[in-house]
């Protein structure tokens, strides 16, 4: 506790008084840049610093004048949901020259700006680092030319740089995701999902060209893809993508059956093999297939594979009607996804903290995302690694595809609890990876209720075709717990010779596995490897920071909030009271509020009383008097049994008379429905593949004398994301971390984001920076060789 208090005191000591921060966006625009700008401005003002917009990127820095403008709190209102970059971006040739950087330095010194937050790609960040290295020399030159005096040079002697990577390409080493990538995937998947309907109607092959850039990321995705796509095909749509990451991940997210990328050159005869698969599908009365081709794709002889070549191949060999669709800059457009808004907001605040803590010996850093944790990495180490990757790709040094071999066991898959978008993608991944490993896969309908009733059947590769983009649970899911039906479930395990169990679901799934583990003492049939994958919109499962389905629900909340706020455009001042789902877990309300720009969020985990409500009303009333037109208040459905949504609505309506009026909206089950987001499709695919590989290892370890026997704690686990890593955690060890009465973990990471949300809503609060990123070296991860 003492350490925590010291850390909070440290944040209060990080005063920005007397400091000036300049924020610019450079290079190609990306959705989420505005959210990052908003966070930098509001966090900077919150700590007492002056913050300046630098319009039109480096060009605006060179030109100065009105391009460098002091920002106010209100100037970034209504910016969160806007795509692109409101402050503009431009590629500046002049800044690449010494003379251009000299002009830029002069413009910054005139305003006392010695802290720069640069949002852009590797080129923009490299330019910023060069600018910092030359800074002292530029000041000396400005003094010699008489443009500034010695005092100005001394007062501005240090320039601190912090970068955030804004790029739809996800092509920067050192971060798991760049700002804009998730939104670009949303655009791609929206188009592919729409095209699928017309393709199915006419049995056409669509060539879908996707923009991007050389990336070099994705060996993990290549590995998973090699496991999932070697059999039945489902829709003939060809996607062309320059960026390998977008190609691979969109292939996973839309259920493509073939992907061609430079990192995996196909062997001789691939054309015949691909056409044979497409032909077999048509003969089998299946009307759809997806093939994705990355621009720059080559065969094993370094011969380019182009979209025209694929189109001509399909037409000449199969006679299929083939059409071309080019997405172009559609991928850069549109509103940012919930993920990008949250990522950009967290990174923007972290960037300001990094600038406040910077010293003359601190190298320029880039704020990155590692797993679910913000980290600071030396900027030029990341740039160098990014360039090394590109060099390796140019030299065509590719890793060979990794393939697994395994023994044959029977593995059952089932869904438990409420449906969550992404469940079907996880089931599909588990089934196909399991089959690839040599196992026989069984599907259980309707959870453990279907299990004890014997609703179990073998599921094949083709049975899960097209499941990736489907919402809900195709297998069916119930909340029934196994405790009352242990004998019948054990009997079904014996009948079907089930050797392992994969349970995909929410808090009930965790409880189910815990009950089965505890029943091992009386039922030897449960002494098999068992794994639970967290899948719930509430994100209330212990042992994981994120759950399958939560991202889709957050996007539904954010999109609805955007529309609700827009509905009041042009009217008098209005406050919206919105109720979200989540049970007693306030994740959806809190993180949704951060992404939607909420003024206040009420949750169970943070108790509140009538005085808090009154204070919130007064705070919002004062904001409304300063020119703010709309307010947003979110309430978790079980936040307080007395202060209901109706009560809060009536209180705000009464106390806001003469200043604003109120409207309320209960979102309900719309948060649970719909097609899964790209994040949930890929998250479900990845962790299911990882879970099956873990099950395979445990089966081999526990197989003795012709029988599987696994009764240790580490054979009944939950796979979850904990900060930076994916970890298998024994469910019995998670028992002490769980509040079973309210169905939530005792400690929840996202509660540390609430002060951030309050700061951005102009509340004075304490912010715990114990988890803020610290500068650390870049780790080069080398792929493991196949066994």
C-alpha cells in the first residue's frame, strides 16, 4: 500500500507547469489519430502544460504561423468518433533537408515548445528522432543568424520526443497493434461480409483488392492459417493486400480458404491444387470460396503472383464468372473502432507521462502495446528492427511453414453460458486445428445440458465452414452447471471415449470446469485435460484481461452512443443517460464510456451515493455553460439497486432544468448480437488454436498404458490474457481470486482506466501510474523451429 501511495504521489509531482507540448500527425492518416490527439491535449492541460496543435504535420511546423495553434479543452470535443486526423497531415519534403528542420526549430523556439508528441509511421518517427539529435546544433545556428538570443537557446536547450504509431498497416516493430489497424480490418470485413451475399447469389468469384504496405509481421498468423486452411473451401473472393498483416488477419476474420503472401511462397503445382479445391466445392453444391492474395506475393521461383493472374487462372481453368472490387482509401475512412479509440486514448495519456518524466539522458521513445500493457521502447531500436524486417523480406529470407503432427485422441468442444460474438470462430479454429493434430473432434450441443442428454456428435472440417463471421453460438449454449448431472456426464464421456474437453464460455464455463475438477476425486472419468476459453460480453471471468465477445459489444455500445449524440445535433443542450449490460461487472460501461467520451460512468465496483450524483450533475451543468452541447452518462445495469437508471434520469432532468434536458436509453441485448468484430474473430481463432495445442501436449504427457489419466491442477486450466502474455492458469488457483456472489474477479485491471476517463471528462482525480510504461529495450523474438 505504501508503494502504491508513493506512486500516486509521484504522478501528482509530475507537473506540466511551464512546459509546452506540441502534437502533430504525420504521414498517412489512420482512424484513431483524433482520439490520440484528444488524449494528449486533455492530459497535457490537466497537468498544467500548454498544448499546441501543429496542423498539417511537419509542413505546418516548418511554415509556422496559424499552423501552430494553442489547444483548449473544448477544441477537442466531439473529436473522438471522427476518422482521419482533424489537425491534418502532410508529407513534407522540406523537413527532410537541414534548412527545413532549421525553420521548424525556429518556429518551436518562438513558442517555447520543447516537447513533441508525433503520431505517424516509421518515417515520421525517424524524422522526429533526427530533429532531436540535431536540436542543439540547430539552436546554435539560429543564434549565429540572430534569429534567437542566447537566453532563448538556453531556455529551450532540450527537445523531448515521444512517438505513437498511427498506421493501418501494423508495420512497426515493437508494438502488437498500431492505431488504425483494427478500424481498417473493420472496413475490410464489412466489405467482404457484404460481398459474400451477392457472391453466393451468383456463384461468382470476386477479386477484392485491399491497400496497405509491406509489413513482415504475421508468422504467428501464418502458422495458425497453415493449420486452418488445407481442406474444404467456401467462397470465391480474391483479396489483394499489400500489407501482409492485413492480408493474413482479414483472411482469418472472413474465413478465407486460401492466402498467398510473400512470406509463404507456394510450391509448384499450387494453381492446379487451388483450382481443384474450387471445383470440388462447386461439385459439392457449395457456392462460396475466399482466396486472399497479398501484393508482392511470389511463387517458389520468385515469380510474381498478381490478381490478374489469379483471375485469369480461375476463368480459364474453371470458367467461373470473376469480378474485381477495389477498396482503396475506404479502409482509411470511417469512424474508428472501439479498440482504436481505447488504444489511442491510453497511448496519448502515456505519451504525456513519458514527456513529463523525460530528461536530457532519456532517448526518444515510442509508446507501444504489448499484450494488454503499455510499454515505452527506444524509438530508433524499433525503427531499426522494422527496417531489418523489410530488408529480410526484400532479400526473400522467408521462414518455412510450420506443421504439427500429433497422436489421435477424442476431444469434445462445447459452449456454456450466454452467447458471445466470436464463439463460433473459436469453435471452428479448435475443430480444424484438432483435426490437423490428428484428433477426432466432437461437438456438444446446448452446453452441459446437452452433454448429459447425449447430444454429442463428431464434427468434421467441412462442418465448421463459414462459421467465423457468424454471431451467437451455432452449437447452442445453456447456463446449466454440471454439478447435478455428474454421473450422466461421466457416462457420456465413457460412451464417446472423450479424452479431453474444451469449454468456451463466460463465468459459468469457469464454474463448470471448477466443478468438474473438484469431482475428480469421485469420478475418474473427469481425470482428462480440460481447458476453458473466456467468451462473454461482460468480461467478468477471472484469470484474463480480455474475453471473446467483449470487443464486439464495446463496438455496439460506441456506435449507439455516437448515433444518440448525433441525434441531438443542432438542438439545445442535451444529456443522455444510457444503461449497459454486464451484470455486476462494470467493464462494458467503463471502457465503453472511455471510448465514447462519457462524462460519468456508474458501476458496482465503485460505490456512489446521492452526494456523488449531485456533484456529477453540478459538474456537468458547469461544462454545459462553457459551450459543450451534449453530455453522456453511462450506468451499468447492476451498479446500484436504489439509484436506478430511471432515478438518475429524473435527477439529472430536475437538476439540469434551464441548462439542459435529458433522454435515456437502455441498450439491452443489442450489445450481445451481431457479427463478431475482426478482433473477436481473430482473438477467438488464436486462443482456440493455442488451447488445442496445449490439450495435445497434456494428452501426450498423461497417456500411459493405453489410457489418459490427468488429475493434477495444471490439467484443468483457463487460458487467458494476463498483461503481456497468454497464460494457462489452473482453475482451482483462480478460486481465491473470484467473488462468486457477484460473479466478478476480486481485482480487475480496467478499474485503473477509470481515473483516465475522469481526467478526459475534466474531473480532478488521482491517477495511479504504477502500471505506466517504463523505457525498456526492444526484444527480438525469433521463431522456434518445428519439431
